[in-house]
């Protein structure tokens, strides 16, 4: 079983929670369901969790709610801890490079803080 945590800034704010708070109730319900799959399933289907090629072990949690594609970027720590770095809605097949860069930056910050 995995544990999911949201990245927090040095000020203690959670950008992921802020993103999730603006979703519709139906979208939020779907996100909650997919996050539960990630936590509970030993092997999460690729349609819901996929490693991002060309990154330093960054993964995307994939949620589709109607026509809206929601993405949560994350990485694994200690094997069973999933840290979600950022979330966004996507309109094309490509992931925005700025979101990937943000996810990688937050991963570096998280690991640096953890190792202090």
C-alpha cells in the first residue's frame, strides 16, 4: 500500500491542494477515486499512472473526467511514498514543458529539504 502526500512550499502551502480545490465536485470525486487506486493497487493500470519519458523518475497520474484531462505529476520516495508536486488540466496530447520542469524542480526541493 502506498501513501500519497502533496508537496508543500517552504511557507507550508500546498499548490496541489489549491489546484484540486478549484475542480468541480464531479472532477474532484474522480481524482479521489484515482488517487485511491494509486494508494491501494499493487500494479496501477497505465491508464492511471505512467512514468514520463525523458524525466528523472517523474510520473503522471492521469484522470479523465468528461472531456477534461487532469494530470498530477509525482515521484516516489522510499518506494511507497508518492509525492504529488503539481496538478493541471491538459488540452492537447503533449504535456506542457513548464509543468514538467515545475515537477522536477519541486522534486529537487523536496529531496534537498528531506536530506537536511
